[in-house]
């Protein structure tokens, strides 16, 4: 077994795990958005409760952005390690 084959095996496992992780991140984001929206809806115009709800929503989206950045970094890293070329055509602007 060559070194390149073992690296590709590890990358295949990480790629498969990435799909599961994205599902978990998506469910967590949806849950936090629903929770933050619910907290905002029942805040009864209390500035402290509105601020808490806004904070929940802000951190949920920051967490999603960090997760997306980690995904992009890991894809670039895996392409560099495996010797492939970087393909940015899949990114939608």
C-alpha cells in the first residue's frame, strides 16, 4: 500500500464524516434560529430579553459562518494534500 493510497483513504473517511457533520450543523442552526425567534416573540418588549434573543441569533449565524469557513479550509487542504487541483467553480457568488 503506497503512501498516496493511505492519504486518499483518510480523505475519503473525512469526507464521509463531513456530510454527517454538515447535517448536525444545519440542524443546530435551525434549532437555534427557532429558539432565538421564539425568545424574541415572547420577550414582551423587554429590552433585556430582546437583546438576549438577538444575541442567540447572532451567535447561531456566527457559528454557521465559522463552520462554513472550516469546510472551505478543509476542502482546500485536502486538495493540496491529495495532489489535486483547486476547483473554485463550485462556489456560487
